[in-house]
């Protein structure tokens, strides 16, 4: 009989782990508590395809090579030149195409300078580049941390993220057609082709007696394993998805959607509007905007991938980190102020919108004195392994899920083979 492995969780980490185990010859069963697979990589149903937070890939790591080698990335998208040029920064409450000089110096320094693990980013960056540049850089990279005080995190952690996003080199960012939901679909097909038994609507409350990969959120893994040490720092932000047209007169009647319920995000609501004669997008709408004042971020879905919105509409996502002591309503007002800049007149042009809150589920953040190696270990002992975006594996956000899943799969396969030899002996 083939070595048996159980995977708990059907998000990106769980699917990657299941595939890697099956490719190694193991018999794999994947359990997912929800009716559909995908975890935080799920998207809303067409015609407006929106994710829980920005979802892009960076093609400069092993996670991407693993996906690309198996043809799982699918078709790639890129924005037309006219849209890509709508790249902006918010400074002093206004849009500008140019970052401040101090931030430019930091971008150039990213090619060769290193930062310490023990010191916080704001202190280190202030000493080398000045306080305004340090503050602007922390806010610029908040799109990755979802944290309103990114400067408090480890200098090495933040600087590594900043270099990935802003260092002057050929851009590594990749948009896949149909978003991450399309990648999830391909992962599921690949898993089933390899013989993985996929069990949706299957909630596991006890571990089986063979090697198991727990690919859930850290809070769920903590409850399942009864291990209070399974904790790590994460972010807190509010989200806003907007679909707009340039012709307010073309707006139709509101139709309630169900995307919030299907994604299961706390505080999420939706409403949709149908267009009869949609108009082209406004040339004033921004493609990408980094808010250097408050840490907000704005990005278009549809400029690079028109399939994410109906013809004649543009789809955007904005996020804003919630400050300490601030209510979500206050953060949402700051987020809407950002939308006023990047999607002018959106309130009169909106055709569909969705708001949400993400807290404690936005990927790992490393405080001063810690690195990814200090996060909850992948191998837990007794044939149990962790995978997800807050465990001990390198990368940022979803990359951590893939990299940890591959490590967990390798360990689970070794454990299964060792157990099989012990039983036969």
C-alpha cells in the first residue's frame, strides 16, 4: 500500500502540499472545512472578480518556479502602456507621479545595502536616509504588511520587502489571468489528476494516525493541535473593492451579491449594479497608487485583466491599515478619502462595491530580533507538519504558504516512508 498522508486545509498551502506529496508517490486525502477550495485565494464570482486583498505573484522565488514548471500559472496579463503610466504616489494629500527624493535614494540603496534584524526599521532607516524617507518607505510597503506602523518591525524584514517591491531592476510582479482563483482551479485539477482524494465540507477535529499536514490559519491550527505557542504577529486593515463607470446615468438597479458570505470575511458586505450601456473608463483613474501619508494602497484589477469586470467597467481594490486605537469606521473614512483621489467621483460612478476587514490573517510580520526562522516551525513532531503564510518559511504572504507547503510535504513523505518501514519490520 502506498504511504498515506492527510492534508487539512484546501487553500493554496494545502493544495500545493497535497500535489507535492502525491508527486512523491503518497496516497493523499485533502480535507477542507468549506464547500469550496481556495482559502484566502478565493475570489468573488464573475462578473466582478475581486480577491481578499491584493493578489499578485513575484517571479523571483522558488514558489513561482514550482508553479511555472507545472504550467499552473496560466496566462499572464499586463496593463496597456497608457494604464501602466498611471502609477502614482500620495504625498501631502495629493497625487504625484514622483516619489520624494529620499525614497528614491532608498530605492537605489536597495541594490547593495543590508539592514539589521535586531533594530526596528524606522530607527535604522532614519539614521541612514532621514526620518521623512523612513516614514514614507514604511507607508509605501504597508501594502505588503497591512500594518499601520510598519516602522516598528524588524529592519531586515521590512527592508527585504521594500527591495522586492521597489529596487530598480526588471519588475518581477506577475498578474495571472482570472486572478489567484484561476490558479486555485488549476491546482485542484492537478491534485485530482494525481489521485488526491479531495473532501470539501469536511471539518477535522482529531488528527489521524499517520503523517498529517495542517495547512490552515494559525488560529485554527492552534485549536486543532492544542498548542498555544502557535501565534505570530500579523496585520489589520480595511478593504474596499470598487467597480465604476464614467457615466452615472448608465447605472441600473442595485442587486445584492453573495460574495461576502462565500468568502467568510468578518464585516464584509456587497452590493451590485447592472449597466445597460456601459461607458469606457475614466482617464483620470489611477492604475496603482502608494499612499505615503497613511499606508494605503490602490490598484486596478481590470486594467491588466479585463476579464475581472464587465465591459465598460473598471474594477479597483484599495486597502488601508488600521491604526492603534482607531475604529474600523475611522480607517474606512481614510480609505474612502484615498478612493476620492485615485478614482475621482467614484460615489456617482459606482456599479458594484464590497467592503471588508482583515485582522490577524494577513501574513507573518517579524518584530525586531526575529526572522522567519523564529516563526512556528513547519515540523511539529509525531508526523505533524504546518503550512501557511505565518510559519517558518521565507517569502512574503502567499509565497510563505507555497514554500512552507513544499517543506511540509517533503517532511511528511519522509515520515510516511519511515513509518511504512517500521510497520513492515
